[in-house]
């Protein structure tokens, strides 16, 4: 099987999976599960490509493992948060906007996210079909950076979950731990993690194209479904308290906070 054929099979599988999640969303009336399907599709697609590739086993195993561990951790985290929870306000707004056509519109959204997911399996494809020897210095660098991103994102999610679990946190803004230095440390370390994956793949044939993954992730986080809707909802629910947080704390890259004019 050629790498092109393998990627098309992975793409088809991801799109079928997203169709299944779309059907589940109809039963639950909750489009928030699209993100669970997305990370699960990337994980399963990576397993398929890592299994089918003809390259040496160890680099395939490590590359696949990094993506799958990301998928498992984030997928479980999302499932705990959204599976039984209310629909995310951004999807509620879309549902109201689309009206009677919302079911069909959400099918397009689910499948479009599936197409994006197929891009994020490319590093596994490049490593799994890379002929001959590769520069292992890229792989070592990738693993180190990936570990930094994995730990940072896990810690940020844990700190936020603990904050939300306290009754005294109702209506407040999380400023504990990493959240004192970045308004979205989980997003920042998500980007770092994908930089690590791109670094690992860079030494492989065509692996430099893997940098489209952290670049796309950064665009999604900064301009797409990440920071903009999250902060818009935070302002709706926390008002001036969150506006002050915006003035004092970096949006993405962790940095020392500064005094707000509101203070």
C-alpha cells in the first residue's frame, strides 16, 4: 500500500467516525461531542498508519504513541466535561442561527473537523513510510518538547478542574498556578506538544511538512474555535472581572502579569 492510499483510508475512517458522532449528537442534542470525535479520530487514524507503515518499528511506535497518548488524555478529559454536560454556548448560538437547517449544518461542521483531523495524522504517515535512516537528533528534540507540552497541558487542565470543583469559585476567574501567567495555558502547551510532534517527524522523508500541524493548531486556537469563543463566553458570564484578567494576563504565552488600569 502506498502512503497516499493509506492516508485516504485513514481519511475515510475519520469521516465515518465523525458521521457516527454526528448521529450521536442528534440523540443527545449536544454538538459539543464533536471535539471528542475529532481527537478520537486522530488517535485511531494514527494507529492505523503506524501499523501499516513499512518503516522501522521503533520510530513508528514512538511517533504513533505520542499522538495516541495526546488523543487518549484529551479525549478522556473532554468526555468527562461534555458527555453529560450542557451544550457549549458556541454550538447553542450556531443552532439558533441555523434554525431548522441546524442538523444538516452540523453534519457539515462535523465532517469539516474530520478533514482537519486527517491533516494531524500526517506526521505519523511521514515517519511510518520514511525509507532508510533518519536524523535521530530531530527525534530526541521532538520527544523532549512533546513531554514539555504533555505535562504543561495536563497540569493546566488539572488546575482548572480543581478550581471549578470548589464552591467558592462560582463566578470567579481562575488565577491559580499556570493560569496566573496565561489566560489559556492549556492551549499554549497544546501548541508546544504539536511542535514536538513536528520536530520528531522532521528528520523523516517529507517530515518537514509536519509543521503544518502546529501552524494549523495555532490558527485554530488563536483565530478559530479556541480563544475567541472561550473569551466571549467568559465575558458574558464574568463581565468586568474577566476584562480585568484580559488586561493583566497574557492571552497565550505564559508571562508575568502586570497591573490593570482597572486596579
